[in-house]
């Protein structure tokens, strides 16, 4: 990814049952990848789940947030899939890393 860009960090604690969560998570990632301004996606699951989506602009994030399919998944998340969640939106000015 070439900075600058925005990161939407979604941290959560899942409930015990799946109730279709895994399928919906795949659908949401696929749908996000089709949205204007989408850059990339990363996730990790352990004691808590962390998903990070990267976007070109705040408007791209707002448009994704308003997507009706995403809104449906959000409501299912509140009612069935998450004990809690938190969303953080950050501006990434630069990045660096290491890879063998």
C-alpha cells in the first residue's frame, strides 16, 4: 500500500455460536473489495478479533458504512455475533515493514 490512506480497525469479541457469521464475513470482505476506494484488508482472530480495512478517503469509508448489505450485517452482528465491538478510523501517513 502506498501511504497516505485510512485504516478502519474493527476489534470485537464474538459470541459462542456461529449463526452464519463465517459466511457473512466472507461476503462482506468480498463486497468491500468491490467498493470504490478500497485498498486492502487484513484480519486476525484470537481471544479477540481484529479486522482492518484500508481506504483511499474518508468519503470512501462513509460510502461503505452506508452500504445496505453492510448495514444488514452490522445489525446481525449486534443481535447475534458480537458480545462487543469497537471501530477506530485512523489516518496512515507512512508505513514500513520487513519481509524475507
